[in-house]
């Protein structure tokens, strides 16, 4: 994994000073929304790189910027927020919830129950796959340090299917598609066959089968949340997963 200048990563990480702790997504009427600090934080990040972006899922967020030259900065969430409205009776007595009124509205915050740091979990999974020589299937990741009280990680940048242009996606051979279909037919794992066919082309049939077998019988959470935003490709065209922790797994 290529490492850019530490000073640049530090510049981005220091923007976490503008986030509220703990970090988490907003949940509004059972639908996920952006983090409560998102707009302000994005403005500060773009003061460093005007083309920077922030993407997020339930368990973590990523700073993606051309100036980072092939890596992304990832920061774990530790729970979720939910809008508090006394008129709706949102007054849950559960001890793990508390109300914060730092903003214009009040919010509940509920910490995750399974993992406090999904980026740390991702790093642990990467090390396990590395020891099994199966790490090419996932984006390389490692801890970077602490900034503004938040743990910061870096990961090699992957162009996901969600953001890739259709014309740039690899078109696997008919033979690779046939092997991918055979693998999925003999497995309980639901996975995009086109992407899996590109795994066959990237790493070979035997290695791809070993990876699927490992996920199915050793660590299913790796493939528990494989939507199009988690599957993608490196710049050299090899297939790769960029988020492989699952959620509450």
C-alpha cells in the first residue's frame, strides 16, 4: 500500500476537530441519514482538497481525495443517533441511550453492541487473510494513529462498482464466468457473479475457491454485506473488497 506524505494525512485527520464525539449516523424514521456534523466537516475537508469527498456506511466513514494519491482515510463510527421528539414519545429508558442537545434538536445516541471500532475489526480481518495468503481479495488497511480523540486508519483506494463508469469495468471471459457460476452454485454465499469472475481472472480458480471457502466456513462476516459500494477494483484492474466487516457481525 502506497503511503503519501504523513503531513497531508495529518491535515485531513486534524479536521476531525470539527466533528462531535461520539461519531455516528443519524437515523430518521428508520432511514439512515448523513452524520450530524457532515456538511461542516466536508467544507473543512474541501478546504484542503476541493475535490475531496466523504463517504459513509453504518459503521465507518472515509475521506477520499485525489491528493491522497491512492489511499483513503477511514474513521470508525461508534454508534447511531436518532431524532428526539417528546411529542412522539421517544423517551427510551435504556441506559445505553442518552440525549444530546448540543445542536438545534435533541438526539438519542446508541452505541454499537458488538464492536466499538469496525475499522479495527477490518484491520484484524486483513491480518488474518494475509496469514492465509488471501489478502489480495481485500483492500490493504492499517492503523494510522489518533487525531482529535478519534482513531484514524488508512486503506488502499478501491474504485467500487457503485462509482465506476460502466465502460471502465472489466469484462471477464466466458470461461471465468462459467467458473464463477459454478462456485456460487456450490456455495451459500450470495455474491455478484461478474465481480467473482474477475476474481478468477485476477487470482485464478483455485485461489478464488479458497477465498470463498474461507468466507463460508471460517469468517462469513467478510461477505455478509457485499453491495455494489463494497465491491470494486484496484487501478491495475484486480478485483477487491473495500469494506469487509459486515455490520454487528
